[in-house]
C-alpha cells in the first residue's frame, strides 16, 4: 500500500475533510493570484499541450479532470472543453463521466429518488457539469455512472448504457472507448481519484472478488422525453471499495506501455491507451491475480 493510502486509512474522516478544505482554499488563493497577475491559460496554450502529448484529429478521448489543478483558465471550463473539441476535430469524440454521485454508490442509490438524464447535475467536477449541459452533448441513461459525449460516435458510446445491470459492461462508454482504441486523460487527477475504467475488468472476466453489493436495486430513471422507467441496477460493495489501491497500478501500466505521465497546463496528467489498458488488466488478472484491490498479485 502506498504511504499516502495508509495514512488516509488511519486518519479520522473529519481530519481528512479539514485537510481537503485547507488545500482547496490554498489552491483557490493561488488561482486568484494568477488571475490578478494576468497569467491565465488560453485555449491556444491548452491546444499546444494537447498537440504535444499526442491527441490527434479523429481521436476518441475520455476525460477526467480537476479544474483547479490545471491553473487559471481564461474562460473557466469552456477553455479546456473548446480546446479538446478543436483538437479532436469534427471526426473525433470527447467523453466525460457525469456521475450524479460523489459518495459510495450504495449510499447514493439508497438516498436518491431517481436519476434524470437532463437535469441531474454531474458531481464529478465543474468541467464535466459544463460539458454535459452543452446542447450537442448526449448523456447515457445510467443511474450511477452516466457519461456525456460529443462527436459523431456520441450515440454509439451512450445509447446502450441504459438498462445495464452494472455500469462497466461491454455496452458501456467505458468499455467502448477501449473498443474504439481511444485515449483516457486524467488531468490533475489520479487513478485513485477517478479510476472508473479500472472497473471494466470486473465485468470483462469472471471476477473472483465480491465487489458488488448483494442487493439488486429497483431504481427510477427519467429519459430525455421525460418518460420514467424502472430499471434494475447493482452497486459497489463499500467494504471492497475501501480496499482499492488504484495508484499502486500506475508503474505496471507504464511498464506495459498503457500509460504515460504528461502535463496539461499546470496539471500533472496521465494519458492512457484505453485498449492497451484493458488488455493489460485482463492479462495481469489472469496471470498474476492483479487488480486494484490486489495490485501486487495474490
């Protein structure tokens, strides 16, 4: 276990929350100083970064992000989103997770009356909320892990997520970005903070660990026409969620050619080859029992 994960595991929750607020306030003060000094990042500078790291026309890119880590952007989330869309071009696709949940899935599903694809806000950051509200964005109708997409394959990425019992199946946007040999960007966030695609392994193999809660939930979702549907869904078991050591997998993915460390703005960024990422997970699970719960094997 990484030292930071060990420290986190033994620190009381109220102290963790206090430290998060302290760091957030410090970062906001830094960003305000950047704004006042005229050191804002433009779309042109973000485009330069995307070009440098190898994002190309026609790419399909799933983006996890932290707005504050990037640096002060001239137009906020719009600066990054416009740069991404311009860099992949009209033939490319940009996807973002737009989950309405920022707690354990079990807590969310027990305390939320329904999911509304048009109106339930994203809780995965300001950039994703801006993105999902764009008129051309299409959002998958999944209660716990919806994804919004813009591009010629937006329907393909999102339409079959509806009604899937678990969020990461071969019909999910997370799997399909691998199927399309796309890329995943973790801009200012790590696998431990946003490792959603790691879960595709759990639905791609006969996974031996009880990562899903035993109960299957009946849940209501509201589609784009306002029609309500009753669907069934499973959620992660919080007991196993607490055992994740996602960042411990980074060296393995680097060694296997699935992940590179790059920079966008001021943000340390992970760029992932989505197809290779999934292949490595399956290979290492079958050969060595490696998962996010057992990053050094069994």
